[in-house]
């Protein structure tokens, strides 16, 4: 039987047995880990950039609350995802030492924690920021948990293409926190992340293919093979690079951003092409690592360009 279709015995026992008695400070660490802090950090940064790029003004305290709500909502999604995926996490070297599959945290504690943070972050966003930002935050959480984690991840190799919308929404939430609407600039930021997600995730799947095979997760390299995955990475890389030009085309960003994303896009395409030509799993890891830096630098350039524009206009 496919391991993704059942909870292994060790996962069942984790449900039935309380985790080891641990010092409170170690328990705090386990709760922090299920929030996926590394993923959360990039989500928070893109959400903050969306807020900063939006036209209009926002009080500093409201801006801080909005960014914190995005962070907590992202962490809540991660906690619920870890609760649901604890069975397949046992079969993957990359995830088997997470608090739930390792038995350091009770699954129902993790679920309760995630649900409480989800409700709390959305409620505070609605009360302290605005209703649209709260609705978008709720949609992001529900999309990641129900559409991606529960429905798509174990059923289709297009899981991260369709499911990637949840990871692309934080800058839209940040934008809506300022304006109360979703402008063309917010949509442009959404599509940059949406089109970045496939080459980023498929590069990871290429050099972690064995993990996904063991867990029964139908990632593209497992289902369609490595050659097709590399081809799809090239296609989405080109689309992603084109999407990064949109902020310049709509007048949201200027020459500093344009020159920067041009250089970064050439480097991303060079690395993707090298991975395509070598057909070596080892070439996928550098692309994966660079993709994280790439997205961070793209959004940093947006901020730098905006800062330069404000400085020159002063």
C-alpha cells in the first residue's frame, strides 16, 4: 500500500502516547518549529514589501499589527500542515525529525495550536487593520490547508503549481492592509511569487526525489521523470522572469529595479539551463538555494527602487 494513503504504526502511536516530558523551554522550541520559521521569514518579508509598495499611508502600529498577523497566519498554516502530514513526514529524511513524526509533540496539541493561531490572526487583522486584509489572510490559510495540503499534495504532480497561490498572497494582504483593495501592483507581486514557486520547488524535488518516492507524494520528478521536470523548470523560469518586468511596465518601479531584476533573471536562467544540460541531480540543489536568494533580492530591489524614487522626489 502507498505510504501516503495510511498513517504508519509509529504515527498512530504518536497520536496515542503523550510526548516525552520535556523542560518548558524545549517545549517552546518544538512549538516554534512547527510554525516553519524559515518559510515564515520569507512570507513575512514579501508581505511587508507588499505593504510598503502600496499607494497611500498607514499608521506604524497598524502596519506592525498587519505584518504580525501575516506571520502568525503563515505559522498557523505550517502547524496544521505538519499535523496533517506527520505520517508522510516519517518517510522523508528531510522531515522525519520534525517534532510530530519524532514524537516530541502531541498531534492534537499541534492542531489546536494551529487552529487557535489561525482564528486569532484573522480576528485581529479584521479588528485592527481592515476586513479585506482579514478575508485574504483567511483565504490564504484555508487555501494552503484545504486545497494544497489536504486535496492536492497527495493527488497530483501539479500540486505546487495550483497550491502555490497561497504562498503568493502575502504581498497582496500587505497591499490590502494599506489600501483596502487589491490593485494592479498587488497582482503583479502575486504573479512573481506564483511563477517562482514551480522552479523553486521542483528543483528541491529533483535532488530529494527519493524522499518523495518513499512517502508516496506524486511530485513531478516522481510521476513524469527528471527530464520533463527540467523542461518545466525552464518554461516556468522564463515566465517568472517575464513577470518580474511587470512592475516596470506598469510604472510601479523604475530603472534600479529594472536593471537589478534583469541581472538576476539572467543568472537564474543560466543556472536553470546548466541544470537542464547536465541532467545531474547535484545541479538542482544550487538552483534551489539560489532561488531563495533570488526572490529575496527581487523584493529587496522593489524596496530599494521605491526608496530611491522617494529620495529623488524630496
